[in-house]
């Protein structure tokens, strides 16, 4: 649920709120590849490409067979 709230905040351009919500999701499940990918998406939108790549790589490590 926290990850979904983060995605909605991202779509509204509220990057700080998006990060906070997604991080709460990761507190509950540190190995949630979807939440890590969502953090990557937030960083990408912020044009923080190096950070985005780090999050995407972590998500891939946790779930290498996810094609989405």
C-alpha cells in the first residue's frame, strides 16, 4: 500500500512524499523489488540518473525474472 501511495505522489510531482512513502514500504519489506524499482522511477523523474540506476540494479538482483 505504501508503494502505491508513493507512485501516486510521484505522478502528482510530489517527489519528497513519494520517496517517504516508498521507503516506508521498504521498511516493512526490505527485499521488495517493486518498491526498489519505484524509487528508481522517482530518481529518474528527478533526473538523478545514477541513483535511479542503483535502485533499478538492486530491484533486478532481487527479482531477475521480472520482465516489467
